[in-house]
């Protein structure tokens, strides 16, 4: 970066205007940066279910994709809420490590953004690995974390049929949103949608 005349400032940047950034330096102190153009590339973070669901991330029993990579032991039973790529990938890994994995998807197919034929082939491949699926199913109310696992109250999206699923770990993988908290974007002309 030095050879290409790029300055590297280590710290937490906050926009104070469209062209000004205040950086709290890791080494201590602050630095002001002025720029004609600013690229925001702060990545994303996992979406979380509402607090009222009882499934807030504790990264031990109810885990995000990050927590799913840091479990201390292979769970005997795991639920994956969300039939997208990230949840299915992690569910597949845990199934191959010996977990009994159940994927809960509110629609009638996994990865609904994929071509229908590709999605069906992928679904069959995952079933052959031993992964179970609760399709057209959503997580209902009254879910609560237990000290030694998670109890999920499930509701059929179409028929309203209720069931209960007890697991050791629940991976919530319902998408991601832009990581924009604390960046001071309210001090700029940047317009944000409900996903940040």
C-alpha cells in the first residue's frame, strides 16, 4: 500500500459530513480525514429474529453463522432456521460430523432464489446426507431457551399445524444486513433502507 501511496489508518471511523471522517485510533487519540469520495465497505452481519421470539443469539444454544463456527462440541441435534445457502452449508457440515440436523424453511423449497431444478437437486443431495426438512413451516410464538438446549414451537405455514422440536443447538440463518451501525451515516446524504 505504501508503494501505491495508500495511507492505512487503524481505528473506528465515523462520518461527520459527506467528506469528513473522525477516526478513533486503536493506538489512542483521534485523526481527522477529509476525502472528496468515500467508499463504505464495512461488510454485513447476521439478521436476528425479534427478541419476542425467545431466540436472541447467545452464541451457545441459539447461534448465528459466526457462533455456528465456534461451537465447543458437536451437538447431537441441531435445528437450522432458514433454508438459504449459509444455513444449509453449516447444517451439512454438522450432519457429516454426526449431528441430527433439521432445517426449518417457511417456503415450499430451499434456496428459493436458485433455479427450480438446481434447488430440487440440491435438496435431494442434502436429504441423502441425512438432513431432515420441515418445509412450509415457521417458528411460532412461545419459543424459549432452555439451560441445556432449545425448544422450538413450529407452525405449518399453510395448514397451521403445530409441533414441537427439541434440539441442543439452534442455528438462525435468515439472511444478513449491512453493518452500518455507528458509522455516522446520519451526518451524510447517504440514504438507507430497512436493511441498512
